[in-house]
C-alpha cells in the first residue's frame, strides 16, 4: 500500500497549490541568503524542491543548486521553467539522499516539506541525512508550520473553483497530526472522475523539533517566525530553524 505522499504530489497537486508564486520565492530566497551567509558559488541542496521556485531563484543568485524531490511530476514541471538548465534536478527519497558525504555548503527544506512519516525515527533519519550531506560547518534552514498558530487558525472546511474543478479541503488535528482531505469534483465530463487525496503532517512542537535537531547533530542558531520576522514568537505563522552542522 502506497503512502499518502506517493499519491498526492501529482497533476492535481499543481491545481490545489497553484497560488504559490515566483515573486514570493524571490523574496524568501533574498532573506534566506542573508541568514545562511553563503559565499558566491556555494553548493545548495533544495530538499523537497517541488516545482522548483526556490531552486531557480537560488540559481539566479549565482549558487550551484541541486533540487531534489520524490515526485517526478513536480520535477518535470520544474524542468519546464525558464532557467531550469542552471539547476541539477534529482529524484529521490529524503530519508536516503543520493549524495556524497559533505557535498553541500547548505541544505534548505521549505514550507513544511517535513513531518510526512508516521514515526519520529523516520524524521530523525531525514535530519541525519541532512547532516551527512553538509560539509562541517555547513548551514541549514528548515521551514515548518508553527503548532499554536495552526491550532488557532485552522479552517475545517474550504472550497473553491479552479480550471473547471471544485476543490474541497477538510482539515483536522488528530493524534498529533494535521490532516487534510482533498476532494476534486469535475464540473463536467471533460474534467475526468472525482478524485480524493489525504495529506498528513506531524505537528511537532518547537521543543520537540529542537530536540530532534540536536539528536541528529545539527546545531541551532536561531528560530524565525516568518520570512519577515526576526524572532519566533508563540503566535508566529512559521517556525524557521536556522543552524549548522556540528
């Protein structure tokens, strides 16, 4: 039986999450560069790069970028973008990175592309892999949702129209996970059959995430609350962990 993330990141994902834009990615990359303190030409891994918005922006800034994702569909979309030839695109599993020890100066993992697995040990395994592929002193950014903010602002149900499709999203917090059930209903026969997807992300607290980073040998320098906030607060929208390999 396949895991939810093997099914969800396909063609319909492009429709459900088509509101993410290049301009926003450019702003976020501008901020990340100042946090990472990288030299020109540094080697950067965009782990779980999706459609490659941040990979492309980092490459435009002169870094040697590798974008890796599990989804061939999303990687194919990334390869169609202007400037895609500047990036090395790799398909792979974040728990077993197909890269050499110490290959990268920095690893970034953005917009809650973490917490997909059932067991904590699997997530620590991902963090161990991030450490392994970083050179000594190499930098990382892991951008994750902030549990108090999620709990306060969770919308149990939303719906919208998109390209002749009705997209319904039902959200809940159950057993320590944020869960989303997506239903895509075609408005006519040309849209194909009704489709349903489930997403599930572990809702890690700041304290638990910090412990896992330490367990994996990653040193935390600071936690930011968003790309526009210097310091994390309990009501911040994000937990953005910035640090380095021991």
